C-alpha cells in the first residue's frame, strides 16, 4: 500500500465536521513508513485548504469531485475540466421554477442564485462564502468548474432525473450529500481523477486505498485496490467497497490501520 485517498465529509473528518489531532498524528506515522495521503473531495481548494494545511499534505489534491487536481507544493493546477457555457445556460433556464439554490464555482470564487433556507446546511458545512447574482450575464464568459444545486431531497431527485435524461451525454451528475446535487463536465469523477493521479505518480491502482461514504465516491472505491467505506453508508456505495468500517474520522482510520497496515504499533 502506497497511497491513501480520502473523501473529507463523513469520512476523514469526524461526524461534527472537525479534523481530529489524532488523525493528523496517525497519518504522519503512516507517512514515516512510506504510505502517503491525499484527499478527493467535492470541495474547492479554498474550502479544503484548512484541512490540507493541518494535514501537511504534499501530494496532489483531487478537488471538485475530480474536475481539478491541484499540486500544493508548486501551487498550480495539474488538471482541469470546465462545463460548456451553453449547457449551463440551458440547465439553469430549465431549473428556474424549482425550489433549489444554484451555486457556480469559478476558480476559487463562488456565485449563487435563488439562495434560500434550503441551502443553509450546505453553506455552513463547507464554510461557503459566495457572491449573489441575479442572472447569468453577470458571469460573462467565465469558466465554470461545476454547478451545485442545494434544496429538498425530492426536488433534487427530480432534477437529477431531468438532467440525466436531457443532458446526460454532456454532463456528469452526482449526489455528494442528500441535500446536494452536483453537475460536472462529462467524464469527470473521483474515480477518473484517481486513475489520472496514479498514472502521474506512477503508482499502481492496486496499491491505493480509497475511502468514501457518498454516491460520488462509489466508483472510486470500486477501482482502487482497497475500497473502504462504512457500515452507515448507502447500500449503493457499500456494494463497491471491499472493506467496511464502523466509524468515520480517527476511530475508522485506526480500525483500518490495525487490520490492514503492518509496522504501526498503537
């Protein structure tokens, strides 16, 4: 085992969204025996950076559910894909009458339309700061990495079916949380990003352990040598995992290390 790839929320982080000092210490001990770590998250660089700095990660970071890969050592993006502007206009137009907030991710900035109380959990959970806009003309020709729709689960389920049926060949749709629907460029996923990263680092996928608890993690768990999820994860996610842990955060990581990593003594 050479590389550990972690989703953040509900996986590497504790249930309250914090990063345990014991997790940081354990990952440093793993690095001392040659097992490196990085993250694969739906978050932007700005949203994830506090955790990245606490973990002292030097490996490339998978961000925006795989749409961008950032090198924290050289401070540059190694890989990026963007949504076609014509499709953004079409999807937003079709969703105007739905009870959902729309967030547009452009580099490290976030712009939002139709923000309501339904988006509160998302904004708080990711520590999201954003600029309110009234229409798409305010974004001009900006390159959008992803769209996030926040709202009631039943609204998002209907919206997901609509986008898949009308734009499924040109956009990738995934659910990272019950109250979130993410729209990404076609071909983008955490799984594809992990494959790209392994080729870049010359690491065999069989030597990678990927950890996740959401539908956007499922394929990543399937392609990694060690796909790790949790007993509390949805069945659609667990069926792609080879290993199920009882807890997220430090206790889950400790359980994994005790069972599958030699040379680490507690």
